C-alpha cells in the first residue's frame, strides 16, 4: 500500500479503552502532540464486561490513578449508580471502594473529556502497523493508507487484537461487543520481534429488567453514606443491586452440555482468568459446591439492560437461556445480549521495562490487557504510567517508575515485568507485602507529589491536599498530647465496649488505639471537637489506631531498600557465575532484572541464588 503522510505526532495511542484514555490524556496534558486511535468512536471508554469501577484491590488502583492526576475516578464519581465499600468489616488495608456505573454515561463522559483536551486528537482508524527504524518507533500506519510520523507509540488494544468470539459451536473474528477485530497489527508486531501470547476472557448475559422477579432476589443496597474516589463531595445512591444463586438444576444443565463448550472442546486455546472464571469452569472446579452467587446489576439509568455478574459463559445460546431460567428470580428472564468468550493476542510483559517501554524498541510502550492483565482499573493504571513515560521520553527527561513499597501500581507493574503473566493478571490486596502502607485513604499522600512533578496535578488540587494533610498532622498531634478527663459518659462507653472504667481518664490517642472505639466515639465525648473533612478523619483514625503496625512496615521498607536498589550491570553473564543453580541462570538470563530486588522475586530464583549473586556483584565491583 502507498501511504500518504498525515499529521506529525509526539505520541500515538492505539486503542481508546481504559488504558488508551489515560495514556492519551497524560501525554496531551503534559504538553505533547497526541492522537488517540480507535476502531470506533461510538465505544470510547466502553465497559464490555461489568459496568463498575473499583472492587477488591481495584479500588486502590483507582485512588492511585486519581492521586496521580488521572481521570478514571472522576468519571466514576460523575456516573455513579451505587457506591459500596467492600471489606468494611475488616482492617483498613483491605477496604476497597466499588462503584456500579452507568455504562453509556461513562462512555459519554470520557469521550467529551478527550474531545475537550488541548493537544489531543481523537481519530477513528485501524492501526495496521507500527513503523520501526533502527530499533526505534518512527510512526504508525492505518488501514486507510495514512502514515502518522510519531516519536512514541502506546499499544492499548484490549481484547481487540486478533480477537475471536465464541458462543458454543458458533465463532467469529470480532472484538468485544461484536466490534471489528484488529488483525493486521498482530503481523506487524510479530515482524518487529515481539513475543505474543493468546489469552481468553468472557462476559455474562444481559437480560431485560422488566423480566426479572425482583421480589425473589436479595436486595443489595449501597452504603448509607456513599464515598467517592478521591473526593469528599456528597453522593447519593441512585439504583440498587440484587443477589441470587445458582442451584443443582443449573449445574446439571451446564454439566450435561460441557461437550458443547469451546472451553472443553479444545476450540479455545487461550488461557483464561483464574479469579474471574466462567460458570462452567466454576462448576467443574468446585463440584461439591451447591450454589454460586450471582449479582444482578443495572447497566444504567436510561436502559433496561441488567448484568448478571458471575454467569460468564461460552455455552451455546439456547443452553444459556435454559440454565439462567433455573435461577431464582430469573425464571422468566428475557435475553438482550448473549454471554460469550473472547480470545485475543497480548504480549509477554517480561519484554517491558518498568516504564512499560519495550526493552528492544525505543519509543514503543504497552498498556492494559495487551500487557497480559485483566480489568479496567489495571488497564487505566498502566495507561497512565505509559502515557507519562512516553511524554517524558519525548522531553528527554528521567523516566517515571513507582516502587512496590509506595503503590499498588508499582506492585502490579513489577509483578508482570519481572514474573510475567501466564494468565490474565488481576490486582489483589494480597499481592502486596506492604498492604497497611498502601491504603486507599492515603493514596494522595503517597503519590500526589509525582502527579504534581510531571504536570498532571494542578495548583488548586495540590493546595487542597496540602491543607488537608496539615489538618491531619495537626489533629494527630493534638490527640497524641491531650487527655480525656474521667466522666460517667466515658466510663459508660468503655463498659459498653467491654473495657474497664477509667477513673483517672485516658489519653485520647490511647483511647483510639483500642479495638471497638472510634474517632466518632471520641468526638462525642469532647466539648468542642474539630470539624474535619471525612477523608481526613479516616486518615487520622487509621494512622493512630495502627501506628505500631505502620512503623514496622516502614522499617521493613527501609531494610529492603538497599537490596531493592542494588544495581545489576546490563552486560552481566549469569551463566558465568559459579554457584548459581541451572534454573536460576536460565530465569535470570531470560528476565534480565536490573536490580537484586527484582531478581529475588523471579520464580525459580532462591534466596541461596541471591546470596551467590550478591557475592559475584561484590567481586565484580572490586575488579572494576
């Protein structure tokens, strides 16, 4: 094909899903000429799976995206249908905010933001090739014959790259929601030497709201005082969700039709997500479980579509209808969209630096499901990091890398770039060894400085943070050095919560450190308690109540910092290091970690191997 030369860009972003949106906004807001290419302008910011933002672990990512100056949290706040804090009965480290969102309103919000952002052009076009010269990106090519010269490119193709949809015996080449798949780009990437793998995911059916017997479902209301992402603004829940369960009849129908599922016939070869399996996988994996929970969730204010979370399937359409109608409350349901499985191409993320730039191709970045992850939030977080680093590369400035000890974003990127992804990767609080430090409530304290430094956090937002941070510190100081006088009210409260009376009173910080006592309890005993924003109050209470644990984790961070920062020369020959086990040599040679800390997290590399490596590095240093 003969290509004509189109506009010159600094950053070309391929794909306008959650990764692409954050990447493009970051690049444009940092002053770089940016274009965001999408197969269709009608599905910018689409939620092809669950219409929600946040969830266990994922809510942490959204707070971090917001702290760095990203857009996902603001969009979720604007179109929220219901807000719930998951794990609220547990410790603050695992509290995770989840918002049911209006799917169409979310798309419209994001499209409008993109269209109104200076330095950013939104273009409907299929990118069929990335032009690379001398190991460096020089531009991108479209199916319509345009060549856009570009200094960097960010691949955010989601599940559209060589996508193929399965519903029982029926299969077709398609992206999510039956969109056109991106097929030619796969060939271009393979020619560039990029290793691609095949993953699989899926979605459940959508049914008509008026065909649901809601009286037979369990009501799941939102929190009475809804919380927003990164904001203390008041919020109101606008729609309810519901819960129902599968049963033995449901399971019988599924088992009897497994021979028609492409997951079990061998038609699907891609690896699926362990933590969000299809209903047929759940039934086979847990044969003794009598029922599985199903969440019945609205898709938006202006639609009758309802999402059945937990019923992801690739079974034939008629089988889906049969087993769904065995479920309580859904016996008369009318299908609007059939569940499907989708296979797609993605890269081996071990080919990436922590900046998300490819190690062998300067200026080429990957983000989102293209990097082997799963979920909107994981995608958006990577898109933001890739967009920031593409802009910094164009500016010839130092790259932006977050560590495991300061963010879930850093934990996720470290996990996939060091360990790889043999299945779609999902963020969970259990993946971090520093959970108590990486709470939702202190995301701004941890990360807003980075957002400010790269130019994504403005003056007003930063000044508001500084004021609230001072309020927090002043209140902790006040409570640490003040005392609650003895009183009948104090003794009554202590007795009610299972404690002995305090005839001489009690220190206010000591009061808070006791389980079952809260900052609200303390303020109720004070004559003139301060008026603080809700987010500040939550931080004050958590930091005082868990002060000892937080200090221990900070000590751990300091203790591991030296190993984490110990550099491994890029030209080191691991095969020449005597004492390293064969498996360790192979794994280290493949991963090429740049620090000892990363080397220690590679599967197959033991603590003994790290000791040998440290000795070898010390000896090398003596001879240089």
